[in-house]
C-alpha cells in the first residue's frame, strides 16, 4: 500500500461521466459527509453481518469487505467502482440528521 487512511473522501467519475462522491472508512458510519446530496459510503469491518437501521436501508452504503462482496457479487475478488455503483443504483440520497435532502 502506498497510503492508509482511517477515513477518506474522493470525488470520482462514473463510467457514464457522472461526478460521484465516495466516503470510505473501515468502520460503517450512520451519517457521512454529503449523505443528503447523494454521496456513497463504502466500509468494511462488519464481515457482511451488519444490520442497517431502517433509516439507512435504502441509502447508498455498502460493506465492501470480502465476506459481504461474496454475498452480493458471488465471488471472492475485487469489485470495480462501476459494479458497486450499479448495485446501488436504486438507492437514494438520504438523511438521518438535521440536513435536508438536496
């Protein structure tokens, strides 16, 4: 690894050319930067066993640890950002705090 971060935010571009905000952390978060503006949260730690609270079940959050990736994609292998975005395409912007959805 050339760098390890506890928390990292990146502006990325999808294969369709859309700007995508991705917040990444080893641990799952209940709220992340720009959640109300459609940001995605990718995390690990829970080995595919995390039960999201009702307020996050339709949010753009995904456990990208190897155990959960096998459950979601059926293989123990890295998954592309495009595959993740495709999996989450029907998920919506959400808010669990005082921020309004923009």
